[in-house]
């Protein structure tokens, strides 16, 4: 069973992003975005876990959480950092 340390390791279970997308019934462009951001969204975890099991890899929610990159801050910075300086 492959070691899962990063989201990249999860993607490597399939030969292509399109193959992974088909396995989890998602759009390839959506899955490409996950690969680019190095994050699999929470609402896709169970589909990914089920599809990985078919590939012979036991994947857990905890493993996906640990592999995901931290979320990037969105929007404008707080007022204090825009005013100071």
C-alpha cells in the first residue's frame, strides 16, 4: 500500500487526473483545480476514499486532512494591515 503524505500521493493512485475524476464522478477540470491547490475539498473525501479502496489503497479522512495544504486566506487583508505602513 502506498504511503500518503501529500495530496500528490493521492493523485498518483490514478494514471491521470481524468481517470481520477471518472472514478469519483467529478469533472476533470474540478479535479485539476484540486491538484493545483493541493487540496481535496471535504465534500469529495468520501468519493475519493471509496475510489482509492477500489485501487487497493485504504485511505481515511484523517489521511486526507493531513495531506491537504492549509487553506489560503481569501479576500482583502484586515483593515489594520491596510492602514499601517
